[in-house]
């Protein structure tokens, strides 16, 4: 019986992000296209019979009990009545506060990985429902497909997109989702669009203007990248991106980035690397 498993927790980009209204519960109705990338954190799971969940290393400024990896593991234990434990090691590549979904993706990979390692047999729908309790973006990573999302991000429709290369820039700021969504200048009444309209015309990010106002380095990074290709922000920031037809084109621009920026090149994929690397059930 396998008691270890190593799996990726990939990044996402929001190729558009429209806020179409505010709900009575305070959440916002959204439309977005989640593009999965082949650029990932890596999680190493080792099952044990202690019932304990341990993380190594701890993330700076994040208590273990607040880490979405830990919370996902505990939620899965409680839901399944599972007495097994796990030691989890994290290789972190995705920036925190970057709008790339790193924490949500970590949580999804934990649910999928420990479901397999602990032999719980939960199906994808059950795991996605659990993931929704941890965050609005977790289900898209559990389902593992580039997708059009509506509602609070919970209504997902898989979309096949022509693979392109993205250059992602990481400004030296940690953007707060709560600060962006609570800002009085945030656009909350965009007209809904159809997937076909986005695929034909592209889309905007309604959070971008507010995020750039709150965090000027986001605006500076976006304006710099605009010199080479149309750039926009992902999620509520702080990362900005542009697409290129070839890896070499994207790498050429990456080689020119200012010293105060970090960045990486990644390919958009329609199926998550998580499921490409998850061993088949025997």
C-alpha cells in the first residue's frame, strides 16, 4: 500500500473578472474565466496512524491552524471520520497575496491527495463541496479544469482554450482581497457577458483599478508589461500577466524585467497538472 504521494498545486489566472452584483449575504456575484497554469507549488504527503497533521515548513506569518492545507486535511478527516494522520511538506513557488490561487490550490491538492492516500473513496463532487467551505476558488482546483465561473465562483463550466504562454509579473506587494472588495470605488454592476463574447473580444478585471489605486506597484508593473503585450491583473492582485504565442517570446520579455520585479513564464493548460500526475487507482 502506498503511504507517500507527491502532487502539484498549480496556479490560476483570471483572464477576466466581472463583478455583476452584490448579494444580500455580502458576497459578490462574479463572472470569471479560470485559466490553469503548468506552474505549481509541490506538496509531499506521508500517511501515518497518529491522527496528527503536521506541516513543514510553516509559512511565515501564517499559524498552522490557519493554513488552508491544515484546514483542508482536518475537514477531510472530520467529514470521513478518518483516524489516519499525515506529515505534509510544502515546496512553495506561488507568491502569497498574488491572485494566483496558491492557498486555494494547496487546499484542493490536499483534499484530492489525502482522499487517495487515506483510501476514503470520496468522489469529485464531494471533494468540491468540501472545498467550497474553505474558499470560493477551491472547487475549480478540485475539478482541475480551466473553467468559466459564475455566481460566487461556484458555478463552473469547463472550457477548452488554445494553449498559450503567459508571462506573470510579481510586484513587491501583498494585495488584500478584503481591502479590494470592501473599497467604495469598486465597480459592482458590470453587465454579464457570455463565454463566447469573452472568447471573441477578451475581458476586463473589475478589481484592477481599485487594486492599482491601493497598491501603486501593481500599476507600475502592468504599465511596464503593456509595452510588450496587453497586460492585466489576475484576481484581486498583485500579479499581472500578458499572453504570448511562444515560450521564447515570453522568456525574452522576462529577461528584461526591472530589478524590483520577479516573474515567471508558464503555459496555460486545460487540464490541471494535479490530475496529470495523480496515480491511477489500482
